[in-house]
């Protein structure tokens, strides 16, 4: 019987303070990525603040550890939630594109 592996999710905040619910939000969004690739071993998420004076100074970087090919996305937005959503969407596109080229 095949046992689906549970993805380990590491979340770090560099020069940023997490607010209630942000960890839960990113955990839920990242967990949904397993629908695109069931072989994801781990996910590293980094939230940081850009030193720029732009309104979009919140950065979310996500790296998915997948045997044979890791995926990475980095997105900026006015909020960490929006940056995380954009990064997850970028990863979805990458995984769909990779799946289409290898099918």
C-alpha cells in the first residue's frame, strides 16, 4: 500500500513580525500545493521586509523541495498575505508547466 508522505513546512520571519493567522494561512496555502505534486518533501517559507521605500515592501520566498527538481518563487506585495498568495500562485504555474512538459 502506498503511503503519502507528509510535507514538512518551515516558516521563518526575518526582520518581520508575524501576526495571528499568518502561519495558518501560509500552511493552508502551501499544503494545497501537494495536489499539483504529491512528492513534495519540504517547504521553506521566508517572510522579510524590503528596505526600499516602496509600498510593496513585504516579501515572501517559498522553496519547495521535490526529488529531482526544486521549485522557487519570490513575490513582493503591500502585505505578507498578498505576497504569500502571489508566491503560491507562481509555484502552481511552475508545477503545472513542469507537469505538462513531462507528460
